[in-house]
C-alpha cells in the first residue's frame, strides 16, 4: 500500500490521494520520490515515512489533537489540487503537446 516499504509505494501518488485533495480533506501520504516533489508535511498534507507504523500512528494522533491546523492543511491541499492536479491544470500541461501533434 501507499505506506509500505516497496519501491512502487515510493514512486506513485495514489488515486485516493487525488480524490482526498479534491474533496478538501486533510490527506495523509507516505514519503517518496513522487510525493516529496509536491507535499510538505503539515502544510498541504500529513507526510509520514514509508514503512513506519509508529510515525503513521503519531501523525494520526497529532491530527486528532490539532483540528484547526488540520483544517488549514486541508485547505492548502485543495489549493494544491487545483493548481497541479485538477482537470484544468492537467489540460494546461497537455495543450502544448496536443498542439504540437496538430502541426
């Protein structure tokens, strides 16, 4: 899974992550090559080391004890989704490629 110690877990951002961001809820992600590029712990997501049950539990406890900060994290995650992952954002990335095929 997304919190395991596998190579795959380190290289992907799961569909559930994008769905959570789009819904504007605080999102918990595992550290990895893919996630490190866009997520900042306690800023736009809760980021935990891969394969660490202790750190995962610690992050969940922190979230339970910090509802106000969690709301801010959720809002920032939603903004990140709009800028980087929404269909509009992806369309902006794809448009130049599509245009180059038409030439």
